[in-house]
C-alpha cells in the first residue's frame, strides 16, 4: 500500500513537472492565448494586432542569438519584395521639408492616438539624419548624407522608397517597421521621407 | 524644514526649472538638472508615506488593514518581499506580482470587490492611485536587498516561459516586440539609453530601478505601468492591469534580474 501511494505520488510529481515542460510550439500557443486574454481593444488598436503574419511569426523565433538561416531570410525578402506597391506615376521624390516633419513625429497607431490625425515615422528615434538634430537614436544606422554617399540616382530613389515601404524586403527580421506595407504612412508621405533622404537640398545631404 | 517641506520646495524648484527653454537642453542635461534640484530628496517618499498609511489603515467592508497580507515571505512580512516576486500563491492558486497580490489582499482581507481594488491603477491629474502608493511603500522596504525570484514551482516556470515568448513576440502595425528596443547592447531611442534586457547587468540595473518617480509625469509609476506604457508605444492593444501576460512578462524580467541589488523607488526623467 505504502509503495502504491509513493508510486502514485511520484507519478503525480512527474505529471505536474511534465505539464510545465512545454514544447516550443505549445509555449507559442499558450503565450498567444494568454496575450489574447490579457489585452483589450482600445481605439484603433484592436485585438487582431496580436494575429501575426508569417514574417512576424518567423522573426519571433530567431531571437536571443539564434540567427535566421540564409534560405529562410532570402524567402522572406523575396515574399516581402513582391508585396511592395510602387507609385503609379513612378515618381519617388516628395517634399523634404514635409519629410523632416514626418521623421520627427512619433504619432500614430497607438491606442491613444486619434486615427484621423497625421501620423509620423519617428525616423529620428532610431537613426541619425540631419546634422542639426542631435536627439537621435542608434537602433538603426546613421542615414546622414544618405543620398550624397550613394548617388542621387533614380535607382537609389526607388530603393529608398522600397526600403521605407517594406524594410523586410531587404533585411529579413529587421527591426524597422514596414511603413507602407502596414499603412503607417501614405504613398505621399513615403515620397516626402524619400526626399528627406535623397533630395540634394535636404539637410540630410548637407 | 521637515522632509515633506523640503520635498515640496524641491518640487517648486523643479516646476520653475522645467519652464526655461527646456527644448534647448538635451534630455541628459535635463535629468542632471532635475537631480541637482532635488538634492537627496525623491518625491517618491510622499507616495511611500501615503502607501504606509493605506497599508495600516482599516479599510473596506471588512474594516481591516493590509498588515496581515502575505506578500510572499509570510503574513505581515514586508521587508524584502518585493525581491521574491512574482511568486506562486497557493491561496489564490496563481502566480502574482506585487500589484496583483495587493489586489488579492484587498479582496480577501478588506472585502473589496476586484473591480474596486483595481480602480485607478495609475495616478493622473485629479485621481490618486492607492495601488501606486502601496507599491511605493512595499518596494521601498526592499531597498538594498538582492533580487531573489525562485521560479521553482511549475506554475512559476510556466509563467517564465510564457513571459519569454511575450518578450520576443513581434506584432502590430509596427512589427515591434519588447526585444526591438531591449534586445541589443548600448542602443538609444532618441537620447534615451535602452537597457538590453537579455543581458544580466542591464537586466539587473533596469529592473531594480522600478518603480520610479517620473519627473515628467509627477507620479510614481509601478512596474505594471512600465509594461502598460511600453505596449502602448509598441502599438499593441491595451494591456489589462494585473493580467496574466503582464505577470508572466514581469516574471521573465524579474528572474533575469536575480542577484541585482534592489534600489527603488528611484527617480527618472
């Protein structure tokens, strides 16, 4: 009888410890369920923001020193490139002064933001751009002299547009938001940001 | 001058200082100015004092104080309690961080409904938060003590694993996760230094400095608030106060800070 109880107890302990040894997939599913129950929609931020697309799912796994395999990275980049919508007029350069305003503003898409108000891209949060703005972040590389260093060519304008539109098309699992793909910026706003980077008169190239 | 008067005087200096061409100075310089203006006084002491009053006062339908609340080291033991949280509690059968534990005690000991206990989780103009004051009081009693989150119970381990998943979860219109800003060394957002919460030294330094008196907001902010506002900027929906995800993420961050000497409520910009 004693042995029986001990065995049962051992099974119990084993069962309870096994219950915590979740596989990676189980942990993902559990974490998502916990998040869905822990967030509530507010304003424009609905719960569907927790529904990941394939890129988000994949990039949530290759973290903490685990690097994304080359073939997977190439696949993501190819898929994301195919999603880029280019301007119908094939013109990429807007107004750099507007671009500077967009680069300075972090407004938009937060649950307390007015969805009707203009949004920003907050470029300075992560990048150096003009020489005059000293309050810039370092999560992304410096973009000072972006056009001057690369040449003021139509190809480079198109590349800048594509990169702002969908950063994942060129660097899988980049930290940079997909401003066009996810509707953070309008086409006209992206052109303004491209002008900030590519207009020879922009302070970025001075 | 007594302590409170000194603090009030410090706050006046602050209010004046912040009006003068603040934009021309860098954030770092501003922080130094604030610190100098405050001298050795941290306005969080006002919250700590109010929190101590709330802790000892007989309140709620049961007209009881919180003094018999078990914060993880046993009923009534406050000193060092914050350094072992979050923790699994058998009575509630849940892993709880400090804020959720306070809610549990307000319900079980004082007879408040959970809704009443969670009212005003974060203070703002014209609405004081009792929870933030209690958090200031309780955490201050762990100052100088090393973080020591056990996470041995299966439920605690599960919370840690889920918290880790949440930390790396990319979502929303900006594709952000916690790790977007807190996963690499020596980075800044604008001029603000960002701790790499996946590295021991940074994780310890960051976690042991919360809660904090936020000069820019004039409020003591709890760790629950820190997570709530990070997710807002991450463009996620609204994180519910003391939700399972918030506690799991806190478990991940608190355990990663083990060994760090707790030193809060602190003062931040």
